[in-house]
C-alpha cells in the first residue's frame, strides 16, 4: 500500500506543473538530456512506472515509442488518459498500479523509466522489490533509468530558500541526514511528503540486489539547482548552454554528485 499522505500530496494536482519553472525546469531539461542519451531509437516498448500525468511518456509516444504508463495516483491516471486521448500519438496503455507489483508479463519492455517510485519507498526491501519488477518486465539487455532524491537535498534547499531558519524544518533535515527518511509533520506542501533520500553509494547495491547490472549514476541538476534566478538563466539560450555544459561536466564527479537534488541511475537487465 502507498501511504495515504503520499497519495494525498499528489492528489492536490501540482505535480504536472512542477517541471515548468525554476528548479523543476532544470530537472526536466536535464532528465530529457539523459533519456535521449540512453534510450535506444524507436520504435521500442517503454513502460513509465510512476509516470504521473505523462510528462515524459506522451512526448516519447509522439517520437514513435510504444509507451505504457503506470501510476498509483488516480488523479494522475485520469489526467494522462485525457491528454493521451487528445494526442495524435496516444499511449499504448494507462493504468493505476504499484511499482512493486506490475501487472504485465515478464520480458515485455525494452525500457523501464522509474522517475518517482524509488524515492517514495522508505524501506530498502520495497525498493529492491520495485527494481526486481523492473528487471522482470525488461527484455534481456533492456535498460532501466531510475530517479532518486539526494540525501542532502533538503539541507541544501533549506539553506538556499532559508527554511532552515525554521526549527521545524531544521528538525526534518536532521532526520533526513541521519536516516534518509523524510517525513513532514506539517501541512506545508512545499516541505514535500514522506520519501527516502538516497546516499549516492546506496544506489548500485540496491540495483544489483535486484538482479540488475549497474551501469552508471548521473547527477541531474548538479550544483546548478542552487541558483535562485534559474528561470532567467534557462530562458537565455547562450546562458542556458553555459550552465548545462558545466552540469554535464560535473554529472559523474564523485565529490559533487550528492550536491544534486536528483540523481538518475542507469542499469541493464542481464
């Protein structure tokens, strides 16, 4: 079962617009860079697990991929169905589902995208189970791209935005740094919901425990997300490319990878 506070958080309907400005926009731009770098050329079969309203699934379908979307939030699934119905390249399938128990046959997909589930599963066994499901539904040699929130994201965000001055948020950050389990006891939506924040070195062992072959770990935003005027930077073509060039150069730098808000792990099915 998905904890009720996580479902309630996403039922507010704010996820679809999160990736359109500031930090979310940088996350989306960089995620697309990584997806385009690692996905095999279409036509291929893709399952987007935790795919929300289809932010990545729908554009991939328009590019010629056969895309199936699964998400645990009914509101997301309803919205994805509406957007898909209005598209000239609809999704191949859309359903409510759980990353730990995918209702599809084994060896069905060339690519699994998992850009949300692993940071809402707070126990290692659940995360490994979700990764094992990804391995099960992949064809031999199929690729998994999975997203993670860095252990240090809330601390960096609290410094950048100033929320760390608030004793309640400071206590949340203490728990995040100590155990990796982020819990928000308040009604402040900007402080997120129940989640697990990974240390970079935890990711490969979890993939390997699920029977996957770990390939690499990439910083998504890198330290670029700490700038407070990201929209102006990202809207200027030359300035954006300067920023992205540096972020690309730092995406595998061991001493900085944890400073990125999000990480993407790449793995393949044996």
